[in-house]
C-alpha cells in the first residue's frame, strides 16, 4: 500500500507539488493564526459572554494545551491511517469547532469548543509538514519548501493581532472564528483534488498512557497559573494542585522511561543541545505570547485604544519576525545556530528593557515609540530563534530520531505559548484597569529572563563545522 502511495507522489509535476504545498500552508496559516488572533479580542469576548476577565486566558490556552499535547500522537495516527485522511479529519474538526466558537453563548461553551479546535489543529500542522516532505523528493526543492513553511507559520502567528483587530472593528469578536469556515471549505476541496494519500514506512506505536499523562501535566501547569490568582497562591486547593502536578510529572517520566516507543523519550534530554533547544523554544514563545497578551490588554483597557489600533501597533513585530526568519535560516546554513540564537537572546533582552521603560511611564502617558521599538526587537528575536532551535534539536541526534526531536520541539513551542498566556493572564487578573501598567511590570522581567535563557542555550548549540559535516 505504501509503495503505491509513494508512486502517486512521485508522479506529480512541479506545479502539482507546489499546489500541494500551498494547500498545506493554508492549513498551517489557520493553525498559527488561531493561536494569536483571539488575543486581541479577549476584552470584547469577556464582555460578549459575560465572563470574568481574569479567566479569559483559558480561551487561548484551551486551544494551545490540547494542540501541544496531541501533536506527536496526531503524527503517529497519520503515519498509520493515512496522512490525507487524518489531515482532512483535522480540517473538519477544526471547522466545526470554529463554528461552535462563533456561536458560543457562554465562556464554558467557548472553552470546550476551543479544546476541540486545538484537537483539530494538532491533526493539521505536523501532518501537513509530513505531506509536504513526502511530495517534495528533491533535496533542494524540499529545502525551499521548508523555508516557505517556516515563513508562513511565523507570519500567521504575527499577523493574528492585526487580523483580529480588523475583524472586530468591522464586525464583532465572533468574526475571528467565522473567518475560519470559508478557508476550511476551500482547503477541503483542494485536498480532495490535489493531495495524494501517503503513510509512514515505519509506523510508530501509540503511547496512550504517555499521551494521557502529558495532557494532565500540561493542563495542570496552565490551570495553576490561570486559577492561582483567583484562588490564592497559598490556598489549600492550589497547594494540593502543586503536589498533583509534581506527582504527574514524576509518573510521566517513569512511564516514558519504560516505554518501548515513548511519546517523548526522557533519554533525549541527556543530549545538552537537545535540552537547550527545548528550553529555547519554550523561552521564545513565553516571551512572545506574554508580551502580546499583556500589551494588547494594556492598550485597550489601560489607554482606551480600539482593538484595531492595538492590533495595528503590533504590525512592526510581525514584519520583523517575517523578515528575520529567512535571514536566520541562511545564517544557520552558513555559520551554524550559535550566532542567530545569541542574536535572538540579545534582541529579546533588549525588547524586555524597552517594554519595561515604555510601560513604566503609563501614568503620564504611554511611550508609544519605545513600545514599537520593543515590538520590533521581539519580532527580530522570534524571527532569529526558530531556525536554530529546530536545527539544534535535531543535529545532535541520530537521523532516525530526528522526527521525534522535531515533534518535541514543536510541542515545546506550543507549551511556551500556553505558559506565556497563562503568566500574562495571571498578571492582568491581579490588577485593576488603572493599575495594569504597574501590576504587569514583572512580565517584562520574565521577558528579559527568556532572552537570557536563549543566550545560555546558544552555548549548547553545535558549532558551524559540526553542522556542515552533519548536513554533508
């Protein structure tokens, strides 16, 4: 069966192959967009469903936690049952969940719909990349396709606030979910027309215990950060939750250590470069998502700007991330991952300093030029970080473990997004609107800490000579 499917892919001409790439990139754009497009609309969503603003981080993290938790399992299911089949299933689930989000009458309903949306998204991102890799057989063509892939994902994440602000200004908050439906419809038609079926030549066993434990672990961590301010950090319920999360983490490590085909192999973390890449992935997306959430809430709740105006101010960050992503890829190919990782860390530290200064003068007036400089620096950091993180994650491991390493790095990115949103949400929840600026200053210290982590991670990356020999 798999040989027949491989032949289908090899018969595609260049135009058909790049059409498949466009279809997969369209789905990837949706996945990235829905991670950030909702951020700009949190104040409007809270008002629309009569919800406590302090709990609105769940609207984002219900999506990202499920997305992060199911990424690796979705890839294994696609290898077993067919990538096009799972990809199409993911589009249907994502579309139906988007419809449910758009008509949600309450916060609880919206959170459940976002959970389903995250499950659909987990079947799109890794599966779409596997389809592209299967179709693009020529190494040079595949390299170009993966470069485009990375740029599309970075653009989608960064474009979310601007797109969300425009939709809210033109319609209302429900439009950020309605917009998904026509895109999903077009994607489904194109998948049926041009995407060939394929399966993995080696099918991984499903690690059900590890999967369940990972969901509990990530969900527990995020729940602590979101609900901690409301319940009290030293309340009996939260203290019990600390213990439960720790127990789940220990059990997860024990179960995965004894599994023949673990979801995330603990042994991988014995490789310093891999551990550094995972920490770097978490750090850069904590900084990005925390900044996005806190500043867009500050701009709307603290200074009375519209969602469109707040989203427009983030545009320089989107541009910087998009411009520096391919630059980073070229640097990794020529000099290795250390220099771009170091540059990313320095840029993120500088961004944290700019944001701290720009928002510490909130009382007499927001320093908008300095805020924009902070956005640009953070965009530079995000653009520079992604390529070396992926390279560092896989370059220190045998080729047969590259897929697991890449999947773990992708999970780490989504975990960073979830933790950053939860941290930002907890800071916002603890402050009255008039005290938002001073109440969220700790967030900029976290951003600077994330930059420092990236600088340290750059020291674990393999030197340029090792990268070149590995590539050769």
